[in-house]
């Protein structure tokens, strides 16, 4: 258990990220509003561009969870909770294998580092956890350990009320079913009778699960969410872009992929098409959009551990044939125990220090318009506000008296409003017309956008500015 404890603490430390994710704020506001109103939100209450418009809220349980974390223990508790979810996710991968501890610990830690940039206080971390549980469940089915099939619809009912990423679970099921079909057709060593029965059972229960997700406050509308893509959002939102491997923080995922390739080349075992399809499929998704990196990592990590464990076992057999093994003395055991206890204590101290540093107000002030919000509260400008996209969630949580123009709920605002926001922020010809049509009286945005210079050449003035934000108001 020592390696497991040390690995868990290291993973926990790696996944402690600051509370600065743009989407975190509107999830907190949603949870706060639902708690105060004692109802599940299914219509927008926070913007003036989509006020009272139907909103598919697939995150309602998670939003309440996030809000209560902040309400009870502030951002430190929120960070600890999110990191614990991640640690639990990777521990399921750690204990799934019987390989050497050092192999499992190394691969798991690298996997945690590779997902760390996207492991933030958002509902999607619950999807990643449930995805790992589903992957483990299907592996146990493949090993003839046969966990109950009724687990599937129960899992998807919970999933559909935590996050819209339940579609990832169905893609995992689809790749498994397709892999079994290909193995049945082309793999002569495949267990035909048992696999055919498993294929039928899995297909039936996957179909039942498709209907199980309808048990949610949104009904059939829940199925719109996974397929709702917005072209302009995919072009301008960071998490929808392909990973940029020129950035060092993205490279650990590339190393995971390399380890997967090397492990496959070292292995002499016959791999199933199930493993191949899900590995290629989710890695492809990760290369298309970096938000999918954790899915690929969760699929690849167990396969990497298995392949390197197989290779290590062959080396160990050769080496053990030529030498004996002497048991450690009692003095060495006691010394190792003291060292291990010291190491765990130091890691706990490091984790506490990291929680403290990551929740510093200074980090939030570097990213969000904290002082500009104070100016607005003090001066109370009239009219509607046009805001930066990445600040929409922060503003609706910290400046509730002013409905936002836009926030991170891209599915709510749709292509038209996001295009209008983009036209304004870029200072396009129709920017004035858009601002007038929405009765915009002031803008709160980042200083570097073209619209700042465009409006100053007209009847707009800078009423407030700092290194993070600028407020432009109409000249009276």
C-alpha cells in the first residue's frame, strides 16, 4: 500500500489547480440559484440576450455540489474535492492491474500530469471519473468476471444528471461492441460462443441505457446537448482546439501516446480489436480537441501498464534464474519505514501548501476584472453591459445585478449571438449596430481587443482601465 499511498498523494498534488476556469463561475451561480429557489433551472436567468430561454441543464447535481463546496469550505475545499475525484479516478486504474508497483506508479503519475491542465472545477471531471468506472466495468466483463449488466442503465441515469459527457460512455460502448464484432469475424483465437452471447447482452443493455438517460429534468432535450456544435466556438474556444505540443504542459499526453506505441511493439500478446478501436478512437478525439485528452489517457493507461508489465516479467524471469534473492534485515525494514513515513508527511505538507497557494486571491486578480467589478459596484453605470466571453461566468456570479451579454454556455447562446459578440469584439463594421440593437451602455472587456480603439474614435470613453480590464461607456 506504500506505493499506492505515495502515488495517490502525488496525483492529488498534481491535480490541485487554481479556481480560475471561466466555466466554473456560472456552474457556481447555477448551483447557488437552484439552492436559493429550491428548483432545478431549465431556463436562463442570468443574461439579457437569452433571458428565460430554454436551457439544457445536464449539470444540476454537480452545480449544487460545486456550490456547496464553496459555501462550506470556500475555494480550498472545492480544490480538494476536485483533486480527490481525480485521485480516485486514477486509483481505479492503479488497482486494476497486478503489475509491479513502480510501473503502475510511474505511468499513473505521468497520466495525471498529462490531464492536469484540463482538470479544473467543472462537471466534466465527474464524466471522466464515470468514464473510468465504465471502462473498468467492461474490462471485467471481458475477463469473464461478469459484473451485473443492470449496472449500465443505473450508471447512465446518474451520468445524465451530472454532465452531458454521457455520450462518451456510449462511444466507449460502441467501440467495444464494434471491436467484438470484428474479433468474431477475423480473430480465429477468439472465444466465439461466449463472445457472441456477450455481444448480444451488451447491445441490449446499451440500448436500454439510451432510454435511461431520459430520466432527467430536461427529458428528450438532453440528447441535443452532445451533438450541439457551434462552428465559431470550435475556432475560438481553447478547449475545442487541437493540443499545441509546442506548449510544455501538453507534451506529457504525447509521451503517453508514445508509451502506448512502444508498449504495443514490445508485447507478444494478441491484442483484441476492442482495445485497438477504443484506443485509436479516443486518441483521435484528443488530437482533434484537447478537452478529450483525459478520455484518451484513461483508455491508454491500463493498456500501457499491461504491456510494460508483460515485458518486465520476461526480463525478471531471465534475471532471477541467475541469482538468488536475500530477504531484507529487520534493521533495513525499520529504516525504510521511517523514510516512508517521512516522505508521506512531506507530501501531505506539500499538498497543504499547494492548496493555500492555488487559492490565493492574487491568482484570480491576474485573470479576472476584480477591480473593474468594484468600480461598477461603486459607480452603478446604467444600461446593458457587453462583456468578455471568458468573464461572463465570473460576472454573473460576482456582479448579479448586471445580466451578461454572453458566458460559457455556448449551447444556450447559439451561433448567432456568438457571431454578434465576435463581430463587436473584433470591431467589425456592424459593431455599432449590434451595440445599439441591444441597448449597450458600457463594455467590460480585455484591453487588447480592436473594439477598444474603434469605439474611442467615436462617442465612447474609457471610464476605467487597469492591466486586466477596460470599461468603455457612451459619452454623455
